[in-house]
């Protein structure tokens, strides 16, 4: 922007928002939102200021809802905020490491697409190859496993065994990746549960439930999917912010006072079918002792 090159500035912002913030950071940080909230809050604060010359109304909305809402001392408008200085906390080595991790993530998406495996299907093992793969696989093990959706990692200078029928690989000049695409019964059930979780989250959004609002789930599924939901019950409840999962049959769908509190939908995937409903949980009853003391 100092050089008057607004086109390149907007392209850099677009890449940062779509690829880095949304496509990488938010996707992998979501399970640990409370731990990453301060970093995300700072990013949104700076981003709203940088966006203001290009998209003033969007920048103002971000600022009012996500920055000024928590910063009492903040200016009344983003247009009164100071322009953010260049960060002095840059970490070139960490940025290079993250760039390589993201390349492995891209290769993982490519491998899954070629093998016809859903991104939500957990796999047992990934083999990573790059000059510093062994160090990265140790220092960023959990991040890599989350990005690749695998249970374990192997790392080295080169790949071996990737030509075997149970492996699928992809290679770039600076990095290579191979995934073990064999699906055990346990992995298959975990994949079905993950697909169900996504359907519930999508339905929550469409039904205008608040992100942190606890719900109850009512499920009628085909036998294999029902088994998957039960096998991964704790994960399903945690990911969907669900306090209870209850099974029902078709007869219980008849109109009733309790039934009217719930919204239902149907979904089909991987040869399975499910009808499920969600219901808001009643807020907890106030503690009479605390109320009396206050």
C-alpha cells in the first residue's frame, strides 16, 4: 500500500484470510478454541484495521462485534483506530516450518482425492519425507496428525513402500507424503461418526443455534451408522456440543408437546441413512443457596 499497489495488497489479504487464517489456522485450532482465542482476537483486531481502506463496512462490523465488544477502551469506530505497525514478533524459522507443514496438508488432500477417501475419514499412518521431516514430525506431531487426519506419523529423508497397493502417495520437489489407505473396522466406524458430526454441525447452523449452545440429539440411524455413533459417543457429544444422545423409532415421531421442541432432518452418506433431531437444553436451575447469599 505504501507503493500504491492496491491490487497486490488485496490479493495478499485474500490469500491470508482464505488460505492461512480460515483454511489452516481456524480449521486446526477449532478443537482448542479457548487456548487459541487470544491469538485469534489479536489477528481479527489487526485484520479489521488493515481491511478498513478496502472494505470499510465489513471492517467496521468486525471491529464492533469482535474487538470493541471486549475492549472497553477501544475507539468508537475502526476509522479512529491506529494503523497497526509491522510486527516485531516475526519468526522466519517457524514460518518456514509452517509452510512445509501446509505443503504436506495439501499433499494429503491430493492423495485422498485420488484415492476417493473423504477428508473426514481417519487413517492409520502417514509417511512424511523432507530434509527436516523427522524434527517437524516430533515438534509438530499433533498439528500434523490433525492436518492429515491420521493416527500416527513416520518421517524420513525419502519415502519407501509407497508403491504398495495399500499406500497412496504424492510428491513435490521439497516434500513428499504417503498415506496408508487401508481401513480397519474401527477406522470405518470413526469415519462414519465424523460424517455424522459434520451433518449435525451443518444442521445446527441452518437452524440458527448458537455455536456454544448445548443441545440434545435424537437419532434413528441404519445399524452400522448407529454402531459408529455409539462407538464414538464421547467424540460426537464433544464436537456437536451435545449433552445427551437418545435413540428413537419412527413411531415416536408422532406429534406431541415434547416433539414440537425439536427440529428434525434426514441425511444419507456412504450407504447409510439417518434421521436426527436437535433440541435446546434447558438452562440449569439456579442454586437457591447462591441466590439467597447474593
